[in-house]
C-alpha cells in the first residue's frame, strides 16, 4: 500500500466491530490488551513508534509500511490506513485543506468522496454528508466526473477528536479479538496444514495457546513442526510467549501396534494424544484442547470416530475446522504463512492400517485399551521438552552435524525436488530422485561415498539424511534448501573468477 502522501506520518488503526459491541469496562480491557500486543509487536520487530490510544481508534506515529504490515497481524485490528492528520477551524477550512491535498489524485479522473465522523456530535459541528457534498463540489472542477459506484480515485476523510485524517486506501487487518482476552488452551499440532490453521483460528478469537506436539518421525518431524509453529508464534502471537511441548510418541505407537487391532490403531493413537494434551493443559491452566480435525477428511475423522475419540478426556475439545474443506484450509495456511512448510511436513504420517475402522464402537476401543499399561505415555510426558517458540532456532538446536553449508569435494548431490523445479535450475552434477523413490532406494546406496541432499525447504532432505545416517551412510542435508545451495555455488564461482 502506498502512503496517502509523501508526508504521511500516522497510521490509523480501526478496531474490530466486535469490540464496539462490548460493555464499556470490557471494551476498555480489550483495548488495553490490544495496545499491549501492538507494543509487543513493535518491540519484536525492532520498530519504534508512539502508540496513541483513543476510545474508537488507535494511532501509530511515526508510521511506515513496515509498521502498517505489522499492525495488520495484531488481532483486534480491523483495518489500517496511512494518513495525514490535519487541524481545521470549520467546514470551509477543512474543505480547502482537503481540496489542496487531493486535487492531484483526482485530476482528470472519476472520483468519490467518503467521509466519516468518528464519535458523537461533539466531534464536529457538521455531518459526514456535509463534508462529502462540499469537498466533492470543490474537487469537481479538476476531475473528470463524480462516480459513486466505481470511481477511479476515492478520497477518504475521517474526523476524530477535532482533527481530520486524510487517506485514500484501507489495508485489511486480522480482525477478531485481541489475543489474551479469552483465556488459555492447548492445541495439538503436527506441523501439517490443519493443526496450524486451527491454532490460528483460536488465536484470532483471543485465546492464548500452548502447543502439544506428539513426535512420530524423529528429529526431522520435530524440525518441521517447530518451523511451522514458529511462524504462528512469531507472526501471529504478539502479546504472548507460546511454548511447544514436544513428546516422543514413537514408543506409544509401538505399544499400540503390538497390543491392539490394526483397524483401531488411529483411533487409539488419537485418544492417547488427547490424554497427553489434557495433562499438559492442566499443567499450564489451559481450559480446553484445540485440534485441526475436519469432519470426514480421513477415516479417523468420521462423526462416529470423533465421538469415540472425544471420550478419552473430560477437557473440552474445540475443532474450529470441523466444517472446512481441505482447499479452504490450505488457502488459509498460505495466508498465515505456514502453507509451504506444512506441504512438506504433511508427508509424515502416523500408523495407517489397510482397513481402518470408520465407525468404531467405544466398547471395542475400551477393550483394546485394557491391554496397554500406559507406561509409554507416562514416559513421553515425563521426558517432554518445553520450547519457547519465539526464542528458539530449530535448525541450530535440532540438526547439529546433520546439516552443512558447503559441498565437500567428491560428494554426490541428491536433489529431492520435483522434475519441474529440477529442470528450472540444478547443479550440473546433481542427481534427482523423487522423495518416495529415495526413501525406498537409500539402503542400497554405496557406503564409501559422501552425500549432500537438498530440497526446497530442507525438510525432505533432513529427513532422508537422518535415515541414511542411521543406515551407516555418510550423509548431510544442505542448510536452507535449494536457494541457499544456489547462493553458495554462485559465491564459489565468483571467488574462482576473482582468484583467476
């Protein structure tokens, strides 16, 4: 969005319509929380701005494009404009100042004037229609015509607290309720599309969240989930310090596979996850569990199975995506910023039997659960890791010597991207393998070679490099994915050219 003028110095933040319906005391509390979150956002991004709070608006000064983009991610902000604040004596004075400011914008174009009086009649001794009529008449001589339906230029004036704010555009905000106004819950997350979007939906309703991650795929599964939830924490959780509780659930899966019927594996696993989340919720004083389940999306999410799964705990379970289509969820994930990473993490899956139950009976599930001793779940809870998402670097902490920032001489480069991406660019000596093909083929790789793997985001390559290490192969994943590898190779060429 371009500023209203080169002298724009103020960002006008309009509050979510839901805040205006609250009682005075509740509205004051919500607005205080919003201002706190906004200041936390500015501090997190290293921006300095004065926050001016009013009953109907919040103003940022000075403001630039970065501050506007940041404020758009603070829940409770409905829309934002970069504006000029203009003092005026009366309606003719206001019209003259606005006409001078907007003449260049409407010259030779169709236009409309939109005016708004914010607050009661004490704000101005005239109405919004008076401003629109008088300012429109003043601008018409330089414009082509007035067009209230589809104007080429729109002139906007908001009058509040004895001053006029002049601007042309509105940037949509996140809306919703300020984070922290509706208590705390925990969200079960996997790193896939659904759980991250479900968490975002609850954050947007003002609920602070801690996250429970049940690790099914080792270090690289944890890396993927951490990268996804770090985006949610750093871009959408201003005013809070969300934590991720990472539990190693592989022993739990192993126990289920050894002691229960395959058709019920997924239902039993989801019930264990809910039990784990309930324990974490009690420890952080959370009042509910949030999941990313959508009705009918997979076999464990039929109405009958969800009813059986929900019986595992008395803690309330919220499913904000229950009626969503998958394409709607993916579109929201892309808006939030988690979509590209979740597309990779989604390849990690739990136990998938050949014929899963689609309408399990609670009595059958309870009989299967009598065979477990609960030791695996207790161990997962006792050994869980609590991670401050806003202060944690998952790549540094998790990958260690598994990753590399260079390609050793003689190493074989394995490209795990799509055929189209490979055709668009790849190192001359790279070998491309489809990820599923590579997962099947790596046990037969020569053990006397060194391998450097790369993909788009570094999740597939890290996962495969970890498996190859466990198989006794000398493998690394390239830190930062294909873009980082390309930059490194280009730097090597520049150095070689300069040296010659």
